[in-house]
């Protein structure tokens, strides 16, 4: 059976499935049915059903009969699963093959060639990170301030990170609380957690970072997210690891869905929104720091206006100021204050 890709699947879902259901409901289809004649609109869908084996010509060659989809599914999906397994194994073998020369590089003076800082741009960032994770020997620390990575990026991250975990490398990741609402992020966390990774969330804003073996750290460049800096200076890497560890201690396990924990997280996000309002940040900047979209952030502000019975942001700020609210841990309880 030939391989099937996204184009065939799109045709299958849009046209082949309805045609199959029509044939199934009719108990078959005449071999000379005009709907599937050469040049007919449904001809491509018909040819795909035949290629898949979902339609079989009877012995007399007069009617097309529908076949059980479950038997066809295994013939289509199983080779794909086998190929993905093969590719994952091959990537692991390549990573192992490069480990030896990577260690040899670090043992020679050439390893200091790039200097303590290397600037990476655009596509070079992804390639460098892939190599960095593949070369990690003991530990990977990552901080992801927002859950904006798309499904394709996270799928690649699953393959890359699970390969490291299966080599015995430990993995700890920090997200912001808002990542808990991302379906693709939750799927990623489930995959890596099953292999021993630890994931926590935090309310406070922090910048993107990855540290491998406490030896190399990758952080965003000052210009924009299209530039990253690989840091090899031991004292700077140690400082970044300390920042991560302090944030990690304040983080809350991603898998913890207990009512008390979720209530605490909601309170922390509320306090963060109050801090953004008091500090006077514009909505786009505040939303980025909270780790949500501007629309979601506007919803947080609307909730606060409802809570404090304010019609405008000016009234909201005045009310919070009168109550002594700062968004800090020592804020007074509004319910206990005079209204």
C-alpha cells in the first residue's frame, strides 16, 4: 500500500468519507455509476477509497461493495506508527553518535573558540537547541514564559525531550500559570512527565531560558526573539541557574489540580493583574507579562472592575489605592475593609 499524507487525508475527510457513507447506505454502488466516471467531480474521492481498500469490486464486476474501515485503518496507520518509531530510534542513534565527538570537542582548546557568548539568529536557534539537548548528559532546565508554542513545535519538542529523558537526562520546566489552559501544552507535559520530567507553573514574569548540564545557557537577545545568546561563561550560567532554582521553589506542580491549588493560582493571577494596573503598563505589555492574550487580560481587568464595583479603570485604581492593594502578598483582604 502506498504512503498517505496530509493531502490524501484532506481529500478523505472532505469527499471520500461522504461518498463512502452514501455507498454504505445504498448497500453498494454500480460499477458504471456516473458519479465516479472519468472526469466526474467525485472521481478522485472514489479512486482514494479504492486505493485504501474501502471499496471492493464484487466477483461479477458489476458493483462496488464497502469494506469494514477497521481492517483498512490498521493497514494505513500501522506503517506510519512503525515509521515514527524508526525515526525516533534513528534520531536517538544519531544523538549517541554525536555524543563522543561533542565530548572530544569540549576537551580540546577548540571548545573555547566561539568565546563565552555566541549570538544565534532565526533558524540557527532551533538547530542549536536541538544539538544542545541531544548533547546533554545529566540535566536540562527550561523556562517558557508563555504557552504560545504551536502544536508542530511542541510535537518536535516531545520527540527531542523524550529522547533526552530516555537517555537518563533529568528535565525540569517552568511555565506561567496561563499555560495550564493550553491543550497542546498539557499534552506535551503529559508525554514528558510520563518519562520522569518535572513541570511547574509560576505567576511571575520571567524570560525564556534553557540550561544544559549547568554548562551552557541559551537566553533571548536584547533585540527580539529572533536573536538568542548562547552563554558559556561559568559565572553567568551559575547566576542564571540560581534564578531558575529560586523560581522553581515558588512554582506549583503542573499536574496538581486540587481545588486549593487552583484557588491559589487564581489568586496569584489576580494579584499579578493588580500589579500590572498599578504600575501603569499598557494592555499588550501587561498581557505578555501575565502570559495571556490581550483579550484574556482585558477579561481579567473586567473581573476586577466587577469585583470592586468600578465603571472605569480610573475608579478601579482609586478603589484599589484606597484599600491599600498593591498585588503583593501583604495586601489587606478587601472583604474585611470598609466599603
